[in-house]
C-alpha cells in the first residue's frame, strides 16, 4: 500500500498544457505590451517637450490626459531603464495628466512660439473606461477564448460533457415524431418494390404483435443498394417520417477521425444511445466508407483504424450483446467492396436494390417534381418520361429545375415543352456554343462523321435509334448525337456488335468520303475498345476464347498480377483486334450500300446544323425494327385490347344477339421528331 501511495504524484495532462500556454501569453502581455508607454508628471512632460524630441501631441478631452510621441533618440533616454530599442511599427509614448484641455492648449501654443515644439497636435475624445479597457481587455479576451475552447471540447459529441474525451461520442442526428419537415412514402415516387420492403419494417415497429405471434423476428438490418441519385437516402428519410420511432442518422465517414480508437468509440456510443431509445432505427449513409472488405484495402498500406471500426460495428450488430428493437438501415452504391461479414444474415438480413427508374417510375417522379413548377398544356409527362431513359430521380429533379430556370431566363409566364427539351440537352451535352469559330473544313468533317453514325445505326437492328444530330459545339464536344437507348436487362452478342459497328462508322465515313482521318473519333474508339475487351474477357463471347471470364465481382481486382499468362494476353489482344476489324469492315459495307443517303444527310447537316428523326426517315425510309420501348407500349396496348375483347365476350349474352363490332387497331405512333433523349455521343 505504501508503494502505491508513493507512486501518486503530479501528472502533466492537457489541461496543464493549456494553462502553461495561457500563462506564457499573460507574461508576454504584462512584460512586453507596456514597454513603449510611460506615465510621468506634468513637470517631466514639459521638460521632455522642451528638449525638442516630441514629434506629436495627442490631447484626450474627455479624460484630461495627453500623450507625446517620442523620436528614437529621446525614447532611448526616457526608456533607458528598459533597454529600449526602436522597433518597426511601435511608437514610444509618454503620458501625463493635464489640468484641462484649454490650459494645456495654451501651453502648447507657448511651446510653439518658443520653438520647443513644431509637431502636430490632435484632439481625441477619451473616457475613463478607455484606459481600463486597454489595460484589462486582453486579459478578458484570453478568458473568453479559454471558456469557448473548453465548451467546444465539452460539446464534441451527442450528449455533451466529457471534455476532450467527448471526441469519441457519436455524431448521429436524432429525429423523432415531433421533428418538422417530415418525408413520407407519398413523397417518394416510383421504387414500388423497395417501398414494400421498408414499409414492412415500419409496420413491424408499429405492430410487432402481428409478426411475433407467428414466431417471426424483426429484421436486424436492411442494406439499400443502387446507383447514385436513385433515392436511397430519400427512402430512409421516408422511413423516419413513417415509423414514428426515434431515428438516428449519420454518414459512414463520421466514424473516421484522426485519433486512434475514435471510430470504434463512436460506434459503441451510437448503439448505446440506440438501445436507450429502442425501438428505433439507425441509418448509416455511405457505409462503404467504413465497411470496406478487411485486408483488401485499395492502396499500398493497410488501415487498422478503419478495420477496428468495422470490427466494432460487426460486434454491435450481431455479437454477444443484445440489440433488441434496434434496426440498422444503410445505403451504398458500392456493395461489391463491402466486407462479407457485414453482409451476412443476422446483420443485414435484407439487401434492397434501388435501381434506376423504369418508364412508369419516371412518370411518377416527374409528377412529384412538377407539383411546384408552373407549366402549360404543351408539357407531356408521358413524352418526358419516354425520352429520359437511364435518368435517376436526382437527374429528373435537375431537369425540372433547369427547365424552370430556362423559362425564367426567357421571360416566360409558364414552363413549356421546349424548355424541357433544352434542359435535357444542356444537362447531357452542355451549353451550346454557337459563337465558337469553326472552319468550313471542320464543319464538313464533323457532318460526314455524324452522318456516318446516323446512317449505320439506322440500318442495324440493335443499334440505338437516332433522335437528333447537331454539329453545333456543345460543352467540350464539336458535334453531338442523341439516341434513344434500349432499356434491356441483358444484352445479346449481336447487340454489342451492332453498337460497336455504329461507333466505328464515324471514323469509317471520314476515311471513305474525306480521304483522311482526324482526332474526332477518340470517344468512339475508346468505347468500342472497352466493349470489345469486355466481350472477350468478361462475357466469354469470343469464338477463339469462349466461355471464359476474368471479371472479379468482389471489386478488388487482381492487384499487380493478371489471372492469365502472357500467351493468353496476346490471344486476347488478337481477338479484340479481330472483332474491331470485322465491325469496321461491316460499317464500310453498310456505308457503301447507302452512300447516296449518307451524302444527302451530311449535306443537310452542313446546311441546317441540326437534323431530326423525320429527316432520316425521309432519306432512308422508316426503320425496320421497333425500339424496345415501342415494343413494350405495343404489347401493353395489345394486352389492353385483349382485356376489352374478353370483357365484351363476357357480356355478349346481354347484347340480344347483336354482333359486337371489332375493336379498331392502330399502329404504334412513331417518335416525334422533336424528341431529344439523353444518350449523348460527343466527338
């Protein structure tokens, strides 16, 4: 016991360090701030002025004080006991009390007449509080700064307190049923399947008896997976608004800190707060920031701090401790890099895929975002939803906002259809630059290139249908083409070959009709090369190397090594080159067959700068193949007609033997030439 008592002694901690720093500042202020100012009697002040070393006198009328600014030679004499040395920006001053400003003014006039003082005299309003503030102001500022720092350190985390150690507190934001600006499922358009999944979790929290009486258990976690902008975070906000239970929200990066052990500490504190308020929901946005697979970090070194945070998260989600009533929601667009232990059942029981919206979903999203946009009768939501394939919910919101801004810029009273068309063009391709100087030779080259794309894609079954082509510079591109992409879930081999052929058609048109090639095909060649390598190395679509895939679904790649030999690498390169050469020759064959149509299209493009679908139809005739979107619409119309026929057959007994007239049919209308969908190809 005696040894333990002897070990107790003075320990230096952070508070003592701050005290030493403040003490040093105070010492510097007391011993250094008054070096250039000295108080003296009126007699000494008068002798000093008569010596001729005063350059300026300041009279303070409110406090009956006066100061004299001394030159360097006099300052050395006055402050000789302090070893005064002239410093840049520092003035040596002498201060004294005066009987009154009027009498002191008379003394100054006498000094001037006698030739003792030739400097400037200024009068300033002073007060008794001025000297007090000057004396104690810095000390007060230091105290206020000290209190501010201590409070900031004490409020570093949720719950407050803890001083500097509160850095390990959770930074999650808490939402409850009293929170304003709630988001509900009515505010989330589309995402029908995802809403069903999360709505079940909400219903379990509201009515647990319906599930527990049958032996069911509440899911411990659900992971929202999908591309950026599809509404994962919005869906989580809707869960918070619908559940009427405490909802903790934080980002995965909030666990990351420069201090060792802080991430794991914040995880523990987050779940401690969640257990206290159970039943509740914890939402972790961008969980890939902390949930990356262990031992497979991107980069040369490891990250033990991040792995420790992940280990603590795994333990809290499903360890020996019980988290009954705490549901974890998380969102990411990089589920392939997450640790497998995090994705197993018991932690994230469900993976809810939030995909890019389909045609009907885009229509609902447009309806939500157009609630507060003033439009006229020319705006067709069905048309807008058809021409925005591949757009996420965030993209559609941006289209609506950009259209409103364009209409306001044009001084319109309502947003019209053309404003939406221009908004889509601007978002995808950038702003038109009609003032950019382009030579006639360059315009002709761009027109031939774009006409080559349009000609070949028009005569291929799986190529994207042409919508609009322009040679007006837009963004960083000198020319651009808009196509209506096919929303397929899987791509047949022929579809990839057709797209590759249409990509290479621009370069082939330059070679055939101009006699030279230029740098405008960079983007086409890049996309075609990547597509060919994907066919050979990922999809196993090569004739010489069939049914082999080197794709790594874990997202960790193969580091510095390749999963195949040098001979196989040469075989892959040869096969890729053969595929590209064959499609390049195929593009030549099509252009040779439709040379006249290509030239007419190129001339029209040079003349008008913009061509649309109806121009291609007039030159080449209608396409032989319907787009997949048109096929879906046609199938829906046929299904609807069959239902009407069936309903008519069921009611035939009520027609008194009268023959039911056949339901008229009509062809699917072709796409309007004004449609400008968001698939953008730049050159």
